[in-house]
C-alpha cells in the first residue's frame, strides 16, 4: 500500500507547482531518529474557478476527541470511512 499513485493528467488542466519540505526528527537524547520529506502543492497558484474542484478534509485532534467524547456520553456508535 503506497501513499500516492501516478495517474494520467486530465485534459485542459495544468498541475500546480510545488516544493519539497524536508524535516529531521530527533529522539529524546537529541540524536537524529529519522528523516522525513513532504511534497506541498502551491495552493496560492490555483485559479479561482478551480477552488470548488478540490477537497481536503482536515480536523484538529481536539475536535475529534470532542466528537468521540460526546458520542460516548450519548451512547452513540461511531463509524469511519476511508474515501478514495
């Protein structure tokens, strides 16, 4: 299972430019524990008419904890879907 896949570019679309961000993670002793890389698209280069064509759901950890707590207090059942 990969984190990304190569797909064909839709017609009449120009991909957004982006940048690689590199991070060095350290352990408690200050030693390097891992290297991480992240590709970030330049959202500021997006055309105004394309704003509704993107969907990236995000939530804060506090919001998720609040929802779980409220569901537990009300005796509700939570479900999770992985949408691709």
